C-alpha cells in the first residue's frame, strides 16, 4: 500500500462543523505523486493514526526544507564554479602604461593608461576617502559584507516612492562588482556579488577594500580610479584634491556621466553639496570647512587636447621599443619635445596647407628633436608623414654641391647651365630656362637642374652616394642620376638631418627623442649617453655650403619667402608635377623641415612649390 499524508481541515457550514481530511501528494520511495482527495473522520478513526500523520507531516516539512537547501547550495556552487579565478582578476594583467614627458618633465599624455596612480587610505588626505564613505556607505567600517540595515532602509524608501530611488549596496559589494563582474542585471550576477563580497571581507581588511574600490572604480573616459578622475577633471593627482574637489569626485560615484563636473556641472555641484553635508553629519569635517568647500565648487575644465602630441608620442613609442624591447612595467619616458614649439606648429600647419597635407620636423644641431607634426589632424589620420618616404626634389641638391665644394670648388666658381642628357635621361630646368655660364652660388640659389647633374658626371655617382651616407641617408638611395634631383625617396626627418649636419659645423648628428626612461618609482631604466660627434665635413666646406644656403633666402633666391629675422639659410625642393613641396631652413638654434603634398601622390596646384607654402610655413614658425 502506498503511504499518504493527510491533514485535518475543519469546515464550518451554517454553524456546524465537519472534520475533513485531505491527502497531500508526496514522493515516496519507488512511488509517484498522489492526488488530493477528500476524507472524513471515518478514514482516521483513532487518535493514533492522526498522531502518525502529524509525525509524517513534520518529516515531509523537514525533507522539503532539506531539499530546498540542497537546491540553493547546488545553485550557488554552480555559480561559484563558473566564476573566473579571483586571484587572477584581482591581479589582472594589462598593457604597461607609458607616461610621456616633455623636455621640461611636464606630462604630455599617456599610453595604455587604464588606471590612475595607485592610492590608499594611508597616502591620501583623509577628506578624500571620507567623502566617498560619507556618501556611498556611511557604516562601511561597522557592518559586514552586506548592510542589512541599509538594505532594509533602501527597500522601504523604494516602496514608499514606488521606484528604485535608493540602493543598499555596500562599498564591498561595489568593489566586487567593479573588479570582477559585468553590468548584466541577472540573479546569478547578484549571487556572485554576494559570494565575492564575503570573499573580499575574509581576505582583506576594510582599508584594503576601500583602496581597491578607489583604484578600480570607473569614472571617466574608460579609465579607472579616483586618481585618473582627479587628473582629468581637475588637473591634479588624487593626493592634491581639495575638500571641495574630493566631494565632486565622490558625487560622480552614483552615476559618473550624470554627475560629471565636465558634462553636467550643475548636477555635480548640487550632489557635491550633499556629500559635504553628509561629511559634516558624520563628523569628518566641520560646518565651516563645508561652507568653504561649497564656495569652491566649480565646473571642471577639460584637459588639453593631447592629440596635438599623438604623432610625437607614437614616434617615441617606436623609439622606446627599439631601445628596451618589450616591457611589462609602467614607466615614465622623458622626451626632447618643446611643447610650446609643438603647439605653435599645430596651429600654423593646417591654416597654411589648406586642402593638402603637411608635416614639420624641428631638430637642434645636437640632434634633439624639438617638434614633430605628422599631419594636420591626428583624429582624421594617424599616418605620420614626417617619417614617410617621399621624393625630395631639389632639397637633395646640397649633397651634390658638398661633393663639389669638397673637391676644390667655391661659391664663386663658374659652371655652365645648359641642357644635359645621359642616355634617355634628359631632365630640364623648372622653367625650361638656361642661364649659360653662372657661378656655383647662382646655380644653387636658382636651383637649376643641369649643374648638379654635370657635377655628378664629373665626380661620379658613387661620390654623391658616399656623401649622402656620411650625412646619414646613403643606404636608402638608388644608384642612378635621377637621385641627384631627388627622385629617391626619403623622409622629412632624414632630409632635415642632412641640413642639421651642415648647421652643426659639419659634425655628425643623430636625431633622438628620448633622454631618460624610469619606472614609476624613479629608478632609471635607460639614460641617453651620447657618443662624441664625428667630423663629417671640413670647416671650409661647411662655410661655403652655409653661404650657398643663405643665398637661397636672399632676394632672387627660390626661398625668399622664408626670409625673416634670425633665419640663416635654407633650401627649397619640388618633386615631379608638384607632388611634393619642401623647405628646410635654419635659425641659430634650430633646423626646421617642412613638407607639403597629397597622401595619394596626386599633383598639387602648379603654383605650389617649395618656395611658396612650405617657405611661408617655415617663416611663420620661426616668427612666433
């Protein structure tokens, strides 16, 4: 016979009572479910049977509780087993952050920086973390992983208001969510959050949990940590935040975008006042301190547009990897960039090139690269035109003239400007005009084509390539006569370096962008140790070449538009069909190269040559 459980039900009908018994469906060994049926006292005639039924009812209830407990434990266990390694996430790997500094050790921008500088309760001014505790979890230091009182208070508040107006999550729960979990609104995620909260409280003390929260909370631009928010919002590290600024950072924790001092300053300031009020109530600050802080609240100022330096920092990143290889730790990279010069170039270049593209490189005679702009707009195109190979045109001619000067010619030596041909190669002068017998200086200033070709025929193409090699670019050139007129490609950086040697009194120049690399603690990883320069050119050769370059910017020279106070000399260059236009000039302390053209190598307007827009850009830069 199958076992059944019965429950006695007293039915009152018209003042009379009637005992009714109902069977309860239960699971018994080897049996199935039994249906509910109606029974009377006749089915349970004695008290002994009724007592037996009560005992069975208790057993059933205990079994139900046990099974429910097992089910809950199994569900929790399954969720726990699906969780990733807690230690692995807590010590997550990420790309090493690189902070780039200019020549004066001012921060330019950072790369791979998804977190601010680590902070802790011990290293921060108390009011910074107190603002967070005051508004987010005032009983943080007295409750466990969850705050039953806070949850109850939030539930009542939400019930009264008829909406989710308050939350009861503790800082520990928020830390678990920020570090380990996604934003999905699922029951399983909430269970994981509770598990992680207990795990965190068991492994760390309250200060350490608060440290984790402050360093991992996401507040601005995909970066994490209050230090990152402090730097972006107020331009200071977290340990320099005032009471008012700390309140404004804490105000963002509820909803970073809604209460951002950048996007919604009014909402941020209003909530920051609430934070200050809570800090007073909890005894963290005095009323007078709160009033003073409230008066200091103001919208955040957007940080400088670091895209102005992106071409530069991308270039430096490549240099960094070539110096130290792959790296896994965060570091500071001290660079040679002159921020003011870079800012000037970024403002000048787009306004002068118009519909075309442009690039600028500025190098000191020592080799320190002081500015680099690889285009007019980094956001529109990340291609760095300062390091891209292009045909240099007549800007390459000084290499040929150096060979002639080194072999005894002088600026006053007469040469013949007339048509030249070698095999099928018969280039013409720019305006197809020939001057006959002219001095070397005149040929250079007017940038005629026949003279450097005839000089190459006299001294040999190998002499020209050898001179280019001494100046730092020989291995990149083709062994053909068209190279003499700049048909072989080279980058603006390489071309500018040729002129840097000339203006460095003929001594070798090795362009560099990094002076020092340190870890975050200041320990030196790399420091530039320059070798002694090599004499590449004889002093007399240098003096003659500098004289030729100065004639180019004189009246009648192709580079006249570059002439202004302090300019020593320069050279223009224009490639075939005006695809590239160049000007490289020098002041007493800087060599600046300018390129202009189209990325797709299509010709520019025929009126644009190296002596027009590029020369004007150069003059605008040095006139700042």
